[in-house]
C-alpha cells in the first residue's frame, strides 16, 4: 500500500521564456539604478541596514539548517524558536526597505544571494512584489543547487508553487531545479505530473514518472520498470517492485560497481549476504552500513574506530551510528563531543560500559531496542539523530513497510510531524515491516 501526501495543484501557471527572465533581470537592474539615484545619505543608510541585516540572516539561516540537520527540533526547543523569531525581526527590516525601494535590497544578489532568495521567496514580500517568486529563479545561477533547494524548500511564499510549476514545464535552464523543488516540497499532483511528462524536458519528464510511480500510479510504475534507469533512483525501483529482493540480488548486486549505495540498500532489504561486518579500516561509509544493520557485534569495532578518529567529523559519524543502534542509553553524545570529552575519552567511557552489556541484545537493534517499525519511527522523531540517518530509516520504513509517505528531514518540523503521524498510524505497514524483520532475524 502506498500513500501519497502530494498537495493539490495551484492553477494559473504560465510558460516562462528566457526572454521573460531577461526582462526580470532588467527590472531588478532598473530598481538598483533608482536606488543609486537617491540622496547619498539615504542611500548609504539603506545599504548599511541591508548589509548588516543580511550578514545576521546569513548566520541565522546556517544555524537553522544545522538545527534541522541535527534532528527534529522539539516543539519546546527554545533555541529553534529563537532563531525563527530573530529571522522574523530581520525580515521586517527588508520589508521596510522594499517598501521604500526594492533596489536597496537587490544588490544582495551579488553579496548574499541566499539571503535575497530567502527574502524574495517569503510570504511577506508576496504582498509587495507580484514577480518576487519569479525573481527567485534568477538566483539559481548565484547559488549551488543544493543551497537553492534547501532555501526554497522552506520558503513561505504563496506564489512559489505557481512559479515552480511554470518553470518546470518551460524551456529554461531552471526547469529541472524547479521540478526538484516541487518534488521536495511534496507539491506535485498526478495531473500536473502528467503535464510535465507531456510538456517538460526529458529530465523533468523522468522525475514526474518516478514521482507517479512512488505514489502508486500504474502508468508510472510500468514506465519505471520498463524504461527507468536504476542508477537514477534505486529507491524508486525497489519501492515499486514486488520481487525487489530477487531483483536486487540477481540484477544489481552482480554489477554493483555501476551503482551508488547498493550495499546500503542490500542491508535495508536484509539480504543474508549483507549481514557481514563492513570494512571499518577502509570503507568510509562503514559507520552508516553498521548503523543500518543494527548488529551489536559492530559496536566494539566502532568504538575502536571512534578511538582512532582522525578528526571531529569522523568521530561524530561513529558516535551517531552508535546512537542509532543503542539509543539514548549511550553514556556519551555528540553534543558533548569536543566540549566535555574528545573522541579518545568518549571511547574510554564507552568500552567498559559496553563490556558490561547494559542492554538486552537482539540480532538487529535500533535506538536501544530490537529493530522494529516503532523503534524506526522513534528515529524520525529524535531531536538528536542527523538528517542522513533519518533519511535512510525513512527509506527502510517505506521499502519494508510497503508504504510511501513523502518525507524530508530538512523540511519544517510541522510538516515532518504530519508525515511521521501518517506513518505511525498505518498498522498494515507496521505488521508488514515487523514480519520482515522477524524473518530476517531468523536468517541470521
């Protein structure tokens, strides 16, 4: 059973051309010229306000990103709410400047493009500038694609869906990025996906077909199975195939070097041949594989790797992996790493604790208990589990639960909680997942 949370289409979009984008760029330039023609004192004051506010916003956006990446912010998280309050106050500065002359704000395209994107894709600017959403497209060339997507995925503009839809079906360079944003924001319904297949570029069409397939539409499923390239989305292929284990073992594993993350997907699908411990000394993804496997036999090797960590990032990865297996009962945490103790000292605490075996061990563990649908849901709810692990556990829930609920660990917490609630309430997926884990445990 696959459940879609794709939202209804917003009507009224139109085709965009590169000429339209050039006209928008020209309008921005004219606004800047008007600002430069203002009195020197006013101009200097406005620019100083814009620059100082932009620098503060840049820092706060980075902190918000880190907060979401670290774990699902708790509803009572003072720090997370303080970040958003500060951002709201700074938005008021840009709104005030925008009311006087947008040209005081537009120069941020060259100095703080992410900040300008945040401003233009906000609900507050919607009321002042009807083309703000389209202006956001111009900043795709100023930012790395991932940063543009991260910012747009959290945008509050009510015009943005229409803008992204227009861009997705238009023959402009930003079409693919706009389509990726629609998918990530879960704002692509079957009707519009069909239009993308008909009118969009080859890449946009492919993304639309994959999204239809994930959402359980037969036409999309058939196309992906017959024509789709597994290297483009191994997750989609595994999600829609009834013979996923046999297909993964027979078609993909023999040519695994041609694909990415095959070992991780083999672990998620609980192939017996994936039960061996990873090569901790030579595999840079060993911590992830061990964490997804949940094998308690990997704990001591990971403690050893923590002790030998060459930098804080590597130490943090191994500590997070241990947390995915052992949960909050772990006597150390990443928050205190580098503050209360270093990696060596953390290992010194962990080793005797683990040797005392404080937990009831099972062949596969998650968050300190047996690997199950409930303990996997706990991962998505965790305020201290990084986005990487939450993403993989969500894939695990979908593949072994036979369910598809769109989820993004970097989206607004309220949206994450809605997805988690939908997953939690599906008893059929829970029973299917738990039976799959019981069968896999017997295979070990």
